[in-house]
C-alpha cells in the first residue's frame, strides 16, 4: 500500500492520514476544530459516546485518551499499553522534538468540563517505527500514580483479526464537518474487518473515524484486545466521508512492542 501523509483536504479516492488535528484551545467555551487532514466516515455517522458503554468495553475505553501535541500544534488519539507507556501514530509524533510538551487526558469525555480534565505529561520519547506508523511515549506519574494504574491498559492480540470479524474503534473525535465547534470527546465506533490482509501491514475496516482519530486502538468485539492501530482513511471528500479505514495489524504491533520490552 502506498503510504503518504496528505496535508489539506484530499480528493476522492486518495489515501489520507487520519491524524493530526489542530490543537483544541482550552480557553474557548467550546472546542473549536478545523479539519486540516481529510479522513473518513463510512456512510452515515455510526458512533456514540463512550460514556454510554458498560462492562468490558467501558473498561477498555478508559485506557484511551486525547493526545495534545503542542510542538506541532495538533492533537491525536493515544492508548495505554503499560502503566506509563502510550501508543500513537508516527505521523502524529515522529521524533523527540515533536514529543516535547505532549500530554494525554483520559477523562476528556462527555460531561467533564475542560477545567476538570486531568492531563499526564507524556513527553518522553521512547521509539518510533515509521514503517508501522507507530510511536511509543512514556508518561510521568501524577500525584504518585502512573496513568495505567488509574485508567487501566490495553492488551494487544497475539493473532490478527479475520475478515468479517466484529471490531470497534475507541477514539477522540466529533463530526466537526457537520457541527463546527463540537468537542472531540471519546467515541465508540463499531464495524467489521473488510480485508484482513489489505496490505503488507494493514487490515481494512468500516468503522467511522475522522482527523484526530489517528493512533486509536481497533479492538476485537469478542476478545476486547487490540487487533490494529488505526492510521489511514480512503476516499475522503471535503466532508470527511469515504469508503474505508485501515490499521496496522496486531502481530506487527506486538513485535514492535517486544523491542522495547513490552
């Protein structure tokens, strides 16, 4: 698969990076967003707030957060894979200089005011894998507790998902193409695997995402384990609608994590 980051809105049929959105200005009464990268909702919007989840899915959603990246003035999504390690995309943070000042909030959810959001310093750059569009960052403890001890962490599957498998994406977003100024709170997007071997690295699926969703975990509905790292959308138009999304498969993520002792 030809992988390239496209800045600006992409034409229909082009591959588009799913990540970096302009940073939200916390001084505003609403979280004003403007799309700088085109990514895709497949058909009509099919996501809901994670505050409506129960059971294991609600627990897993706790470990996903809003990633603020002030060094490049953008935001992405990240998730805890250890008590103090988060995973996001290389096209969100690709170097130690881009990680400077990065912080993650795991309670950036519906019903929590901006002043009540808790942020962890996640500015320590561990490693990036440009071939997998994946980056690992270390987060500092807050009040003596590492974020994973508070919000839990996700487990990466030892096997890849099969075609037609039921999956869901947990990500920080809202449909800013339809409602400007909406808040990118934590969302649950259900879907299915379309092609388990879409490329040499990726599986494709029809769960909805938009710019800012980059770095999200794609989880199996049956095991609630991570089966892909979301990073690209296809066929994006000026309203963020397209044909499918794709993410790096679990076995590749797991091998990469082994390189840093996880």
